[in-house]
C-alpha cells in the first residue's frame, strides 16, 4: 500500500537540498541503502492503513528466553503478548502458552530447573514463580506451566538472576527507574536485602562462584556540561554485603547486557562509546558514536579493556546481548540495530588484556581489523553473521549453536559455527554489507544452493517469501482456537554464510508467532531502532534517545551553530508540544523527525517511513513516576502541587498543567552558554521529568534540587530560598511525581 504523505512543511537549512541530492546518489549506488531487511521480516511485508491503531497489533514481542540444561526446551517471555511460551527445541510437539497478567521483561531458571522466575510489569512491577517440572528419582518430569506465586516487585523490574547457596536459593532483580537492586528468598518471595544502585541499573549477572553480582547501569548519572561523563558498573559482594562502583571511561553509555567468563574473573558488557564533544558534521568512521564491549575485572574492580565491534566502513549500531560460548572460545554479541551476530575470539581478547603494556590504558590496540601471524591467515577479530530479522537482542549459547531473539519479528534465529582450517580470504570479502539470507528451499528453487566461489552472498530474485509465510500461517492455524498451545517450533534452514574459506555459519530461524503485520506505529518503532537506516550503519535514533527518551549527554548539533552543545531532549510528547529542539529551531515534531534522518543518520529518508516514525512517537505513553504511591500523589506531593500552582512560587505560569506542563514558548532562563547566540530556550514538558536528568540546555544539574537551588531556575526572585526545607522537599516531590 501507499502510505499517506505528511503535509508538514520542511523547514530545513538552504543547503539541505544539495546535501540530500548527494545522499540520494549514494543510496542509489546500493552501498548503504536505507533499511536492510530479510525477505521474511515483517519490514518486508505490508503496512496496515493509516488510522489502524494499537488495538490491531497482535505481536508476541519476545523479550527474553532461556534454554534448559538438557537443551530440550526454550522458555520465552512474550513481552507484548503478556505470556510465557515453552517450546520443544526439536519441534516435536505444540508449544505451550501460559497467560500472564503483566508484561514480562526477563526470566531465569532456578537451580534444579523445576521453577522459573519471571519479572516485568513496568511501574506495577511483579516477580512471579512458575512451576515447570517436578523432581523425580531419575531427575525431573515436565509438568504443565503453572504460576505458583506472584508478588509486587517495585517499579520497573528490568532483569533477574538466581543464586544457590547453602542457606537456600535467592532471586535478584534490578528496579531500573527506582535505582535499586533487590534480593528475594526464592522459596517465599520475601524481600531480604536491597541496594541503592544509581541511575537505571538495567542488567545483572551472577558470578559462577555465586558470590558476586555484576550490575550494569544503562545511562550516565553525571552532569553533561563536563568533559567527562559516563555510565558505571557496580559489583555487589553478596557474602560481605558490600557494593563497589567501577567507573568506566568517558562517553560510555547504553549498557545493555552482561556476560561473565567461566572463571568468574571478567565481565563483558555491551555498550556505546559516544563522541559527544565532536561536531556532528558526519557519521562516517564512527565520528558520532562507536559500538563496543567493555571488559571489567571483577576482582580488581576496574575497567581493563574496550573491544570495538565496528569495522572501518561498516558500523554495528546498538549492540545488545552478550554471551560466552560453552567452550570458552568465543564471545558473541547481538547487534540490535544491524540485525546480526558478531563473534569475537574470547581467549585472544584476554591475551590482549594480559599483553597490554603497563603504561597503556584500556583501548590500546583493541581496534583490530584483521590478524596475521608470520604470513598465516588467522580468524579476524570480528566475524559477522547477518540475519535481517529486526531487533536481535537476548541470546543464549549451547555448544556451537547460538540462539538469538528477534523482538520485532517474533522469531528465534540460530547460527552454528563450522571451522575447517586453513583459512583464507575471498577477494574483498573480509568486510561487506552482506544481504540478508534466503531459505535453502528458495535458493534451490533458484538453482543457486551453494555459495558462489568468491564468497559473495547469494542473490535470489524470487526468494519465495510467500511460500514460507503460507506454510507458517497454516502451522499456526492448527492451534488457533487453543488458548494454551500454539504451533511447534520449526527451524527453517537459511543459506549458509561463508565470510572466508574455512569458516561457515549455518543459519536458521523459527517463528514464535505468525509473521507480524505492522501498523504504522509499529513500523515507526522498528525504524527508530534500525541502524541500517544510517549511513554505514553506525547508529540509530535510540543511540541518543533510548526508549525514545534522553541519553544524558550534550551534543553539538549543527542546527544552531557549533561549539554550543545542548542536552538531549526526550521525544515523549514532542509532536504535541512544538516547537522542537531546545532552541525551538524545528517548528514541529514532523520537521524534527525528517531533519534527524538527514542530519544525524546522514541518509535520505522515505516520506512513508518518516510518517511511521511520527506515528510511533505520537503513540508514546508516559510511564507513571516511581515517586507515586499506588499510582497517586503522596501527601508530600499534594502539598507540593499547591506550592507549584501558587503565585508565590509561580512554576505553573510557564509549566501549565492543562497543556502538558508547558506554555509552548521560549523564555530567557539565564542558562545561555558563552558560545550560544540564542538566549531563549523552549519550555519543556515536565511529564516524566523524573527520568530525564541532567536538566536545562546545559545539562548542568543532575537533580531538581540542584536545578532550583544552584541553577535558580525560574526562582531568581528568591522564591525557592524563602520556602522552608519541608516546603522545598514537597515541591520537588510533586515535580518528580509528574
């Protein structure tokens, strides 16, 4: 279908037309076309008509999964479907469904694998125990999925891990937006301990000895107007009940997952390294951001190395899941923005750490493109395996197999590595933008079942995507009327990938639900996360706007000159509260979206894609604040609201409650930077202000109290100082409750 064209006028600088023409010529060459999708991906399918809302979205949305010790069953959390799925790996029986009354985010098998812990529920967080098997004399016997117990788990649980001790089993969760890590007794689900864990503790992992917990904070909690700002990693010694902070290096942010080596010494963490001090005049070569895994020494409690995932002219935007292979030979990272897996040689990574000169800091010599020894070709530092299914996130390994979830395509992808040395390179084949694979059936139909001699990917004009889709639909139709079961898991072989002689990756995928049909909103969400829409695939919209919010950095965009960095704004309500950007340089959200494609992703955009991103951003809903009590203002916040609305304090004169807490105007608030030729700044909405620190255009204040007390924001007549300490606390409590 043809999507409607947005009628908003493009208000860009005069040179955009010339620049866009240049980008169009680049795209026409086929080098880095916008949107690289598998023919079996929903992104290659139709989009529902304009006006079709979220009520028509029937997605499974796999957010996490686990594979049992025997390798017989997958347990998959369906975030969008609010369900738990159990599927036999061999596909010999229908998959079992268990409905949940909350949106699950992560899960973990308990010791003995008779129970499973699952967390989720956003602001109404839940921790559930699910019975999956019973102990028997011969081991265990699978039983129907059954919820054994559910308890409140606090605001925004984002990860879960389990621990076995001589005192019993324990469950650990991160409360991302509450800044907490909690311990629960696995038998009673009673909370036994908690730790303050900084801003957005997002991912965690238990060491093999069960004595330490590694926690990755997703975002920086530092002021943005400094030359040094970064997220952190925390290590909790569970035996001593001690928490240590491991400071990362400047600009490390967006930490998503943690994998710990089998000896328990090192933790590898997926991250983005942002060049926020650079003028964003280009994206090539990682100018704006690079993608990496960070290596932390758990015992020494320090960052010991940075390993980059990008190649010179091909980025790996938005790394997500991390896992170590069972044999300790490989580290595997899922790249959510470019729909691929990247394999790194784990032992050689550790050798680089041990061989680094004493004077060298992390990052020395870690950016390797290839590796040769005495003329003998070795495996390169990065082996990339393309799938083209969107949103590859969590992954698990078993033997030579790596399984990874495709969040947006409701699928599990599988890669199996086969090494048969000696190795040698195909001409120009070491790094290339590989096209997504087709099924072996489609390749056989086209008469090109084997890889071409030069190692280039097979191109099949008719990939028979409709044949696979019809077969999949028929399979799911067999269990359509059964609420407790769905189609069995069936892995469909794809054409192998052969990046060099002696290296072959067998690939396959299995659908967890019927192939999704995208609404405009959902397609826009996929595009917002899609680094293949960026020149050379270095980043996506979420690189600076995680969850379409803010990353905590200042950036030097070219829309208001250079040398005057501005803090990243949340995209929540951007279309409802024009103008956009801190200086109001973009007239509305539609203009800002289109400018982002051209000036940040450095690619020409398709108008229908921009319209979809508009719909995604318009559909964003604020998450209730962790400062609310049972969803309502606390007594302190109620008192603070009266102060907020009072003439004495005057906050509501600009932040008008009936209009998303903004008057939609620019004001002089005394925060002009010496390099700014703007002295007026947009009045932002205060909705979700609790999660958008640091504050003001300078990003100088990490708390609302600092903003009012030190920054004198809106209180230059001394109103805030005139309030008592209790009144100040009440006012701040109300603002943080919005």
